[in-house]
């Protein structure tokens, strides 16, 4: 895996913009779920430029990328944890309880993930974030420095 930039905390953001991407996590399937690759696949700028893509949609709507968690430099940082990871975990848990999700019950085995040991969401929210994570498509309308 690539070296982290100076000041990075050592955790990985599992839903970063392509500009901050250092790891390929998976592809977004037609049903909007992530098909993960494992082990993690390091990315270079050349790798990103070579990805097959629909030019009409952002790469983040077609693929999931991970990159260094930048903590307080990110608009989702709460001061002690990732607020987005918390929202994702809470929403996934609510959908599971309402029977509206395809994420599986809390006892279901978690998807293979190439960054779980370094994942910011997993470190903060545990397995409940992992159960919701396959349903996440990165939304670039939120300003997050890359």
C-alpha cells in the first residue's frame, strides 16, 4: 500500500474521492452495491486514468476508492470520529430493523474488505458500519478536501 502523507492518522477513508484515492475497493454494481476486491489493490494516477468508465458519470459513481483519512481536514470529521461513518452505520442499522435493506442481519458474515484493519469507519463504528458499507456510493456534492 502507498505511504501515507505527512500528518495522516494511519486510518483509511473507505469512500474517498478519486483525487485522494490510493486504493481500489471495488465496483458499483447495477443494483448500487459495491462488489469488493480483496486484498486491497493499490492505485496510481496511471491506474485511475486506465479504468474503464462511462464519461457521463463521475468515477466515484462507478467505483469505490479508499484513501488516507485526513481527520480534521475533512468536512465529515466530528472532532473525534468520522461523522459520515456514524451516519452510514445508523442508517444501515435503521434499514435493517425496518426490513428495508439488503445488507443482511447483524449476524451475517461481513463482506471481504481489503482495508478493514485500517478502515476509519470500522475503527469508529465496528461491524455495523461494515454491514452498511456495500450500499455506499461516494457523493461528491459534499465538499471534502482531497
